[in-house]
């Protein structure tokens, strides 16, 4: 039985803009004509989803306070 041959890509990937948000998606197959980024796929699957990497520190803090019910005046 012969071993399977694995070859590297002859054409390296290309960069395309997401068809929904226009962010650049890197390393897309050379034959692709359009692409949807992972953020847009996530939002399509669950419109209420929150992507933490899109939030700044203050927004994350507010979100955590809201969901965990932390008091604004912690006792020491």
C-alpha cells in the first residue's frame, strides 16, 4: 500500500474583503471569489452574540457588571 502524498499549496492564499463588513480576510483560497469573515458568520448565526475582541475595556467592564450583578460600592 502506497503512502498518501501530501503536497503544499502551489498558489498561496490571497486576501479578500468580507462581503458583509468589508474587513480584509487573509489567506483565502486562490479560487475564491467572495468570502464572509468569522465575525459576520457568528453574527448571522446568533445576532445577539457579543464578540469580546470588538469591545473596549469599559464596555467589557459594563458587560461583566451587568451579567454578574456586581455592586458599584464593594465592601472591604
